[in-house]
């Protein structure tokens, strides 16, 4: 009885799988070309007939990257900025999402609408006002000028996403915890926090990627003190308008991509469950 339906569905399934494979190849090809160019010798990179392979792989581009004296400092600065933004935004978003979900207060709806409006404003439109704000607070040429804006831009999305997870926790569970003698803080950190942790992981991935790859704020707010620069600024060392070192650019970009991939692999299980919970809500 089920054979005809299987035969009807099979071509559609094959078409869907072929389409998914094609999309995956298109998405992965720029990453493959970046890694390939990092291992190509200079002659092949500048060749007028590019080939999607190399017969003479070399590590010269990586040697030039790691030979830069400031590269290690840029890498540590990026780790510090991204790590601080991820932790701070996750904790603040968790507390804010709990407040707007569990408590009834005046202008709560207005506050939620403001979160949505904040996401609609382009980052480029706020760069100049943020520059003057950081200048007035004396934060230019410091890592704080990168941490604070990224926390602010990460919060609206994180709060909206975590709001669904907090709302999914039954209020009866909270009442049962209070009856058993748990305080509000104990319920918050020992019961509610583990339940919404998948959502925290999902929001942390987006916060980490946007902060780690940031070039606009790093270029705008770190003006003279290069010791406070982050890893994306290292690309400028190899990019010269007259004679760009494309091998160095691709090698540095490859090194920049590794921490993102490692972070994603470590949290991928939590990320899938977190995104699934967000969609379900």
C-alpha cells in the first residue's frame, strides 16, 4: 500500500538533497578558496589563470603572518574583547529577559518595541555618534571602546531570543520552588538558568561571530595605539594599495576563522537545541 507513495516522494527527496548539496558547495567554496590561496605560492595567486588546486603548497604566507610582531597581541585582544562581550551580554540578556517575562511593570511593551527598533538601525549610521561618545568618555584607543558597543548591539537580539525560553518555563515550577523554600536568586541561577542555557549558547554564537569579525569599530575607535588593535586590523598589514600581499591576507583570514570554527564545534549541540527552542516558541 505504501509503495506508490514512496515512489512519488523519492524524486522530490532527491531534488531536495541535490539542492541542499549545491547550496552547501556554493557556501563553502569561498572558504575553500581562502584556505587554498593561503597555501599557494605568490606566483600562482597572481596568475592570470587561477586554478582550484595547487601543485606546490607552501607555508610562506603563514610564516609572514606569524612573523609579524603584533599579530599575537592582536589575537589576544580579539579573544579578550569577544570573550567579554559573550559573557557580559549573555548575563545581562538573561536577567533582562527574565524581568520582561516574569514581571509586570509600566512601559514593558514600549521597552520591548524599543528593542526591536534598536535592531533596525544600521551600525554604520551609529558609528560617528559612538565615536564622539567614546571620545567624551575617554575610551578611544582602548578595548573598552570595542566591548561596550558590541554589548549594546548584542543585547536586543539576545533579550528577544531568551524571552521565549524564559516564557517556556512553567510558572508552576517557580511556585513549587518557592514552596520548597528556594529564594528568588536560587530559583534564578539554579533552576531557570540551566533551563534557558541552550538559548544563551545560541545568542552567544551570534555575539562571538559579530565581535570577532568586527572591522568597522576597530578601525574607527582604535586610532593611534596599535597595541589595542584586534585581529581584523592585522589584515591591513598585508594589504597595501600598490602591492597587496594576497597570500598574507588569506593566511591571516584563515587563522582568524579557526577560533570561530572551534567555538562553533564546541557549542553545536547546544546551538541546535537553542535554535530549535527559539523556532518552537
